[in-house]
C-alpha cells in the first residue's frame, strides 16, 4: 500500500529527526554525557538570559521533574549551577559553569561539523524552503491550529 505525500512527509520527518539526534549523540559519546544532558546544556547556552527550570522544560519538551533530575546530575558533575532569580527567589535559574561552557563548545563544534557534512551540496534555496516549511508547521502546531 502506497503512502500519501502527507504520510510520507510525517514518517520522514520523525525518522530523520531521530536519526539526526542519534548520529550527533554517537559523535559525542566520548564526552561522557548523553543526549538529554548535552541538549540541556545547549539550551542553556543558547538562551539570552539564564532560563528557569520551567523554561528549560518547555524548551526541551519534557516535564518539570525530568528537567530537575537532569539539572541535579549536571550540577553534581560541575557543568551547571542553579541560582535564585533576582525577581522571584522561588524560581531557580540555570547557569553554565566554566566546565559547562567548555563542554558546550565541544558539543557545538561536533554538531556544526555534522551539520555541514550532512547538508553539503544541498542548494541554499532547498534548505531555506525546508526551514520555512518546518518553522510554519511548528508555529501552526504551537498556535493550536
């Protein structure tokens, strides 16, 4: 039975996203940190301001208790520190330590190299069109449409 273009797109999107994350994870295995850890570190590093635990959970698409457990491990490993928000002391903000920033630099270097290798030879117009489509779909999903 053949798939509709919509079914084919959905299957390709899921499979490609999973393969992409697994391939980067394999490249980072020598860092001693798994995908959830390096993704958490990357989200903190990419945030303009230190994110709250709630904001991190939303960015990562996981539940609050899961992000707390992850931050506990990263804090124990000296990669992250949590500090009270100056606006609301009940809110904890996640900051990278020097070791966390060093690890993020390695993660970014590997991810950038992987991305360049995978996208080599793909025309810029194709990349832009694909990014436009994915960004529009995300906005539609998050907008509740």
